[in-house]
């Protein structure tokens, strides 16, 4: 049902096309009928152009149309006269007008007959005498008769491969055998998809093998390929690429030419006539090879040669051609000097003198025109062309064989044709003969099997010819060709791979030296070799080197151009297999050096030494000695990153020294005494070390500088420990539980504070010392990229530095807690307030820069982060601890007095006032830590006064100052009130 539906769709399309585009003008033959008991179908490209809109065919072509048709008729007559078959063999041929779609439409004539015959056979009508029935397909002829296509054995086609592929798929559906004498596509070798297809020409795969054998004969390994953008060219390129890799051949360029129809549609309409071919020629000139393989049809090859002639390149190319344009006169008629020396691979054809004489003596008589009307139309067309003196190339394309060898007046009208001679026979005639005789001998074997050995005529078993039977006998057919060689289908479906090597040579004029004149009088295709492929013996190439000629001024073929050499001095290495032309030059990276056919990496931190390669450019093997170490990069004082950090460090050192000088000059003033001179000295040393450490970190890394960097945590420990002890001292004085004690507080004297600070710092020193014993610091070379080598201390390379800062950073948490708890101390105790501010800022600063350090892997950013964090930490302490005091000393000296330091008034508990023996400390805000003491009952206080008379005794100025300086060295028992006062004054 599916096949029948397909048939109806195609039949309806054919009917519609015939109704829309009827043949017009003068009478044009539609078909050729040569009667016989058994018919062969034929599809020939008798015309070269088909107009879809008008349905007309124009421009008869002789070589690809009229001659193949005449050869088919000639050999059918020869078979019938020789009595090879016990019945006659006829032909029904249609014109395809060299059109893909029209060829499929013409094939429907045979499918009509096939489907009706199958219907009749299935209903039992096959047993009747079919000669008395209405023919299955009627075709009105010029004489009004009709013919029967009931016994159709198969079809002979002379169509391009692209058309044949579609036609073979269509005919396979109806089991109709097909033999082609022209299609060479490798696709048609698939016996599963095209099992009803045969051909008397070999596949293009074998043609490619012949081309490769020719290239290897002349030692040409580097070539360019120019191919047409159609089935023929694309498949040829594909096969050539597949086989080239196995024979050490390299393809420099693969250049695609547009087909003639595409060229006319895309470029001619835009007045860009030679743009694609000019581009192809420029690409060929830019390639370091002069060997060019052209795998294209003859029209595209002609356009390329026309462009070469017009542009006149400075280089002579060696053209290697396929059988589609090799040996054709149409390609070389206008400018044969361009393609002179071309070597082409053509199908091996024999000189069939009988047909040549027959065609040469053929005249447009009534019998000839009745048998082959297309020949008579061609004769008329060529005669008119001669009278109009058309261009010689056009005349040669249409009438070269018709008038070229005839001794009539027509030859004089075409002087351009006579200048080009073909040494071979008429095109495709040898393959056409094999196709006709293959059908004849297959039908003979089939008749012997079905009808018997001595049977004559068509027996009932042969009245209905099945395509499957014909296919079976075609697969095994064999016969003897002229010359004694045997024919049988290669691999069961293809012609024998036998090729002729042709060479286009010039014929110098008599009495002139071609080398001197630079112009050849005539040209001819000359046979210079043979190529054959046999299943038993393999491939064989026989080439006469002395007979081949490149140019009329240079007999020997040139060698291929020297291949580009790789520049060792530029760090290039040749990669790939095969000879130098097949490989490519690869420039190694700057961190690689050439070694044989590869690039090897230099050791880490090394780049290739181009000077060394230039000196030893003749060497092919190199080792790591060709590499040179990369210049080390490190942060130095000249670095752009280091400048701001160093400026801040210098400013910090100057500020610290100024503060130290001011405080040292006023060390006996109350504000300096109240702050603790020993404690200030410790912080001064920590600040100076912090600012100075940046100069060590930003210097070129050395062993001693890396050791100093590891002790960076000591500076943080010194600063944080001093602040922690300071804030803890204030907190202890105003702690609620401490306020209930009548004994004075311990460890709040300057020496005690120094001892506690030293103990905390000593823990950090022990940690770093143990760490250094297990992992000494060192200078590391780091390679962020292949091009850079950075020097850095090992602690700054990764997160190891943070391990040495863990302990100092842990001190931030109790510092922040104590600063929060002392936030409401009396206003006179400003030391606690500024110390708390400094602790908060230090905590935020350290956490921020630790996160930045962890989140960035760039060495310069990490180093700068450490330096900035160190500077900010020191600057916060400098401002909150020292600048505030310097400001009072220099700009507010009236606040640097005992009265202002100790406050104006009396220390009040809310109910009682304690006399201090000087200006009372009154109305002093209470801290939350002392609320229990300040809110005590008055009777308890008064009783305490009575039991201890010292509580009401006034204190002199000397007693207060002495208490501030002595600390807890005295063991004299004191009252609780004097203890609180003394501790508070000490904090101040």
C-alpha cells in the first residue's frame, strides 16, 4: 500500500507538470524507441538546460547526450545482428535535460508500466498472450503509432551521481535493475541500500587510490584540494581525506568551488563574476605547495582556469585532475597554456574503431532521424552555430565530435576546435558497451535457465520478466570484451577499477622554438600510464616518466615546494607525523622548551632562554639547560603597595616619639603619675616595635627577617596584655565583691602590673619558640603564574601566621568584656573610658583584617593586610592612650593639676561624705560596682567610725601622692574608706 501511494503521488505530480508546462515551439522529440521483444529503458541527458517555468529543454549536448544514445542503439543493433539472444532486444529512452527533478519525472514512464504489469500478473493475466492485449503504457510517437513496454528488463542511465542516488532509491522500491555508465559516487557501493543498482564504471574511491598512487610516484606529499560543492566533489574530498592519512599525505588547503548553477544565482546577479575563484587562487598562492588536486566537474574547472589566466600568478601549479574534467576539450579550448602539464586520471577506455567509423559516417538521413531524432537536431544546431560563427569553446562543447573529425566544410567554420585534439575515444562509449552487453548476457543466461538451452524466442516463463531474476543474473554475468579481456562486475556491482593516466602536452609549431616564443601552437591529451586494481594482485601503477611533460619549456615535473621550517630561535617545534610538510610548527609557551616533536615544561620558576635557543638553533634536542630562572619579585620599599604603608609607619614613629618626649618631659605631673609611668613605657616600646616591624616585613625576605616576622605575635601580645591588665585593674577596684573588703587590693601597683604583663607576654614567646623548633621560618619561592616568581616568608604564604596570633587575639575577648563592665565608672576616672574605646576599636580592626587575610590568596595583598593591621592597631593605642594626655599637657595644662585629676568636692555615698583632707570630692557619680557600699545604713557607717577613728581623720596632699607612688608596698592597716580612695586615686 505504501508503494502504491508513493506511485500515485509521483504520477499526479507528473501529470500536473505536463499540464502546466507543455512542449512549445517547433516539434521536439520526447523519446527514442528502438523496437524489440524485450526492452531496455534509457535515461540520457540529451539537453543541457531545463527551464522549469516553461518546461522546455535547450542546448543539445553531444558528448554527454547524443553520443551515448547513439552508442546504445549501435550496440543493440550489433547484438541483434550477431544473434547473441534468441530474441530481439529493444530500447525506450527519455531525455532528462540534465535536471534532477525532471529525470525522476521521466523515470515514472517505466514505473507506470511496472505497476500495471504487476497488477495484471497478480490477477492471472500473465498466463495469457500479452501480445494481444492493450499495452500497459502507450507513448504516442511522431508517426502516430504506439509501443509496448510490457517486457522491461532494466534501465541504462547516463546521469550524474547526485541524480543517480535518488533514482536508484526510487527504482529499488519497484525492483527495477539499473546500470549506470557514468555515476561514480562511493555512496552507490552500498549493496544494502542500492541492491538493484549496477555500474560499469568504478567507484570514485578507486579513482582516489589512483590519484594517491600518482602523488606517491612523484613524491608529492603536500597538496591542496579544490573541489566542487556537489555530491561528486564532496564525496571525492571525503575519500581523499580518508586515504591521505594512511599514506603520509597532508592536505594544506581544502577549497570549495560553487557549482555552476549556484555561481550564476549568487554571483552573476550581483556582478561578482570571479569573486569565489579569485579567493581560491589567492588561497593557493598563500600555501607553500604547488600541487593542486581538482576534484570537480568540467564547468567549475574551466572557471578556475579562466581566473588563473586573467590574474596570471607568478607560480606554476601542477594540476592533478579527476575524470570529471580530465581529457575534456571544453576545459582547455580557451586557455590551454594555463592547464598545460595537467595530469588527470580517466576511466580506462578502449579505442572502439567500429563505432568511431559509424559515428563519423553518420548522416542526417530519414532513417537516421527516425531511429535517433536527437542526432538530426544536433546536426542542424551545429550547422547554424557554424554559420553564426559562435565562440570556438561553445562550438567545441556542442559539436566537437560531430565536426571535429569530419572532412566537410563544417570544420572550416570552427577553427578553435581543430587546435585541441583528444587522444582518447568518444566519451563513455566503452562503458556503454559493457552496460548493453551485460544486460544481453544476463538475459541470455536467464533465458537458458527458464526456457532451456535450445529454446528460441520468448517462452511463457520469459513473458513476464521479474527484476529480481535479472538482478541475480547481472550479479554473476561475465563476457569477453574487445581485445580479449574478460568483464564481470567488481564486487558484484561495479566496473573494473582500471584507469588511464593522461597528460596535457603542447605541440610546438613547425619552425618555431616554444621555449623562445613562450606560446604553444596546439595541445593534446596524451596517455602516459595505466592504473588498475585487482582483487588478487592489488593496485598497479605503470607510468612512463619520460613521456610525461610539464611545460613546453620544462619537460620535467617540478618537485614540491620546500616546506616551511620551524624556527628554533622562536621556540617552535614541529608536531605531527610524516615528513616536514605534513607536520605543523607549534610555538611552545614561554615556560616550555622544544624537545623532539613536543614541548616540555621548564622547572618551576624557569622560562625558556631564547638566546640559548638562538645560539644552538641547529640542535633538535634540548633539556632543562635551555631554561633560565625567572627574576624574583618581592615587595620592597619601591613598590606601589608599600608606599602608603611606609608613610603611615613613619608618621606613627614620629608621633610616638613626640608623645614619648612630651610625657618624659612632664613625667612628674599628676596626669603622668596617675597613668602609671612604667605602664606607659611598656606601651611605648610596643608601639615603636609595631611601626618598625613594617620596614622588616616590606623588605626583601631573608632568613633573619622571616624570624622577626614570626615574632610578630609578641608585639600584639605586648599591646593586648598591657591593655588587659590596665582595664582589669580598674574593674577590680570597682568590683562589688571587692568593695566589701576592708583590706586593700593586691597586685595593682606598677610593679605588679609590669609583672603580670610580662607573664602574659612570656606565654606568647614560649608558643613561638616551640613552633620555631619544630618548623623554622624560611624564605619561600611562590609561583602565582608561570611567568612570575615571588619571594615571601613562609609564615606570610599561608595561614600559618594566624596560628602565632591566636593567643594575642584571644586576649581581645576578655578585654572587650571588661571594657563593657567599666563603661559607667565615675567621670573623673577618664582613663577607663579611653582605654575602653581603644579596646573596642582594636577588636574591630583585628577581626576585619583577619577576614581579609583569610579570604585573599594574593601574596602582596596578604603582606599589605598584615602591615596595615599592625599600623592601625598601634595607631588606636597611640591615640586613645597617649594623644589624649599630650593634648591635656600641651593645650589644657589647667587640667593637669592634682585638684582636677582628683576632682572638686567630696566622695559621697549618697548619705555620708568622706573627708579627704583636701578639697572634698562631692557629688561624684557612683558606679554600679560600688552601689552596695554607697547605699549602706548610716548607723553602720557611724559605728564603723567610732570603732575606727582613722575613718574621720583628714588626709593631707602628701599622703595622697605618697599612696599613689607607694602602691601596696606599705603594710600599715588602713580603713576601708581610705582604701577605696587610695585605689581610686591610683587608677587616676
